[in-house]
C-alpha cells in the first residue's frame, strides 16, 4: 500500500468516526472532538504497541494472532517485554487490546467496559502522557467517551470499535513529519475554531510555519530547547522540531486552552515527540508563566521560540495584576491599556513579544507572527519594543506576508525574527505580492506555492541588508527593503 493510499484510508476512518458520532446525535456537538481525537489516539497507540512488540520479539509477527500469543505469556515474561519498549510507546495490558474489546462487544454494559479500558490505559501511562496545569494538576490521556451519548451508549461503543478494527497504522510508522502533519490537519480541521478557549489558535498555515522554521534554523543543531508560549495545537513547534530533528530538541509549551493542549499532545504523539509531553502546560502564560529556571527565581531561557500569539484579547481582569515591580523587566516596554470601548481589543500580542524577548537564551532566536501594524506604528509600546531590538542588536529580520494568508482573519501579518546574538545584518523581505487568491468558504485566502515558499526561504536565509539601513527611530520596514 502506498502512502497516498494509506492516507486516503486514514481519512476515510476519520470520516467514518465522525459519521458514527453524527448517527448518535453528536455531529457538530461540542464534545465530538473529544470522542474523535481520543478514539483515534487509542487506535494509534494500539498499533504502535503492536509494531514495537513485534520488533522486539519477531516471532510475534509470525503468529496467527500476536494478541493471543501475548496473552499466553507469564506475567514475568510480559513485564520483561514491556521493559524493552521505548518511552514513546504506551504500556498496554492484554485487556486493553482493540482485539479484546472487539471480541467482547456483545457483553452487557459494553460502553462501561470501553470507557474503563481507556481510563485504565490513561492511569497506567500517566507519568509520560499527562499534560499538566499551572497548579500541578494532571490531565490524563483519556477520559470516558460514551458519557456524551444520551441513549444506546453500548451500541455507540460497538459502532466505534467496528470502525477501528478494520484499519491499521502498523505499516506507516517509518513515515515522517509531512505525512502525519497532513493527517493531523485533517483530523482537527473541524475542531480548531474560536470556541476552543480564549487563546484558541488561528490555525497557522503550514506554509507560514515552514518558512518560520526554515529561516530560524539555517544550520544543524542538537540538544536544544524550543518553546511556544501560546502553543495552540503546535503547528509552529512541529515544523520547528522537524527542521531541527525530533531527537535533537525538547519542546516546552504553555496555552490557556485545555482543548488546544489536548490536541497538542496528540500532535506530539503522532510526530515522535512523546518525550516533550511532560513539558506541555495548560495555563495563562502572561499571568502565570510556568517554565522557570532550576532555582525557580526567573523564567527559563530557550534556544528557539516560535509563536503566533493572539493579537487582541480581553485581558481586563488580569491587566492590573501584571503591573508590578516583579514584571518590570519582563514587560520592559510597558503593558497595554484596556480600551475604554471594546475591551476585547486589548493588544495582548505586545505582552507575548516582550515575554519572548525575556525568555531567550543569550544566543537564542525567535520567530513571531505579528500584525503588520506593529512594524509601522510611530509611537507607543510597539515603537519601544522595536527600539529595544535595534539598540540591543537583537533584530534578525522581518518578512511581510501576503494579505489573507490566514483565512480566519483579514489582518495583514508579518513574521518578526529576533536573534539575541545578531551583531551584523538584518533581513528585510516584502513577500506581500506572492501567492494565489482563492475562496475558502465565505473568506478569501492567499495560498503560497511550493516555489513561493522556497523563494522566501532562500531570500530569508541568504539575503542580507546592512543594519544601518533601518531608520534611527527603529521603524523596521524602510524603502530599502528587499522586494521579491
């Protein structure tokens, strides 16, 4: 089976699971995404377990039923096999196997059996697969999924199991980032809406994420830390980790949305970044940043930071709590005022930019999606941040992106690159004329071709303009910027 054929089958599975949910009154329900993503993950972890167990003990691959062969093993032998599994593979008992549930689907109270299986897997693997909150509470891998069905929950559970049993991930674990990123995007496309929480991510287009990662990591590095303080579902971080090498970096995140954090965990599992799940924090980054130095006296510093922070948000309940002596250094350019009207239009992204600057290692680098108005503002916090970057020789460059690159917002955006060790040149690129305009629902969107992406990447990594071409008042974009 080719990758394209498998991808088509995986998409058909996702559609089939959504069809089951619709048949039981859960189509477009607020809890549908919890069911779909957890059931999909349960299947993925089952197949990953089977793949790894057969690799450790090849005889299992030749058995008529690897599950039956494992059930015959003594408790000691089974535990010995589990000890040989890598950290990214969930530990499963024979009672957790999909085949076990399939064989027992006619049991009374099958929905309760299905739910208890998921909960037991979550408990057994809580050390590795749990997401934490600011206050230390663990959000485990699974919860009960049939509780969202009002009637016929046993039939619902049976329908789910029968969708899963005819599909297998086993033959594609050698596939890499691009394969699973496409699958993940399809899986969550209906669930990554504004309703996911205050910081629900405007889904960052793959092209933007790819450009940011490629320009941020122009050469090979290893054993580095990566961060996104408004991580959403992790689009930017997955691209960054792929550019570095998943085994060469450790990811740290924070996001206020439980929904986004759960989807990020799924993304990490799909992309062989399970080792970073303990660093996924659900919480308010601006008010209560979680990741601290070993002694807990200051913010942890990171080698690479990427972010597409919320641009505007009602932060009126917390604004005055930020205005403290302890935050003077972090928010060096100031804290935005709450607008007299439209409180939800407070420029929260300015706090994220300052937080990111404060969180960089002495030779760290960052890439941030910002409204283009940040680049051209003549006064205020925007200008103060730009002056700080120029005066401290931290500005790496700016790429002005095409309008409508995000279908969910008409705000023109640019990518701001920060390089804490940059003592030389600055890259200034105007890519606003690139791309093709297309309709996406009621919105117009600009799509970049592969050639457009590569043109920006090549220019961003190689083309340099002298720092002195930046205006003295730190107005970053000038008439001398590079035009593609």
